[in-house]
């Protein structure tokens, strides 16, 4: 395999992605089933093989006034970190 001649770092806007997938309608689950995406794998698949994926950063914010929502969101983030 040839050495990569490019590098990329991907940044995922987690809050918008989470709610876009959660609230999107279509079929039985809509797009909710895609909340469990492996973001690094997606970047590796869409980038040419000549580009090295240096990392993927998932950043987000929490709605502090919704404690249950914050707890669910934190659980979701912990789950993503296992992928």
C-alpha cells in the first residue's frame, strides 16, 4: 500500500446530528436507527485511500434544563465511545 499523501480530521456536530436523526420521520424508526453510526468508519469509507484519517472529534452540548435528557444524551455518548 502506498503512503497517504493527505491527512484529514473530521468534526461531528453531535447535538445537531443526534436530534436530526432522532426526530426525522420515515418508516417505523425513521432515521433513529442511524444514531449508532461509527463516525470514524464513515469518514474512512468516504475519503480516498490516499488520505489518512487522523481522527474524528465528536463535540456536543447538553440542554441543562432537561436532566433526564442530559442523562440519556450522556449515555448515548458513552455508547458511541465504545465503537
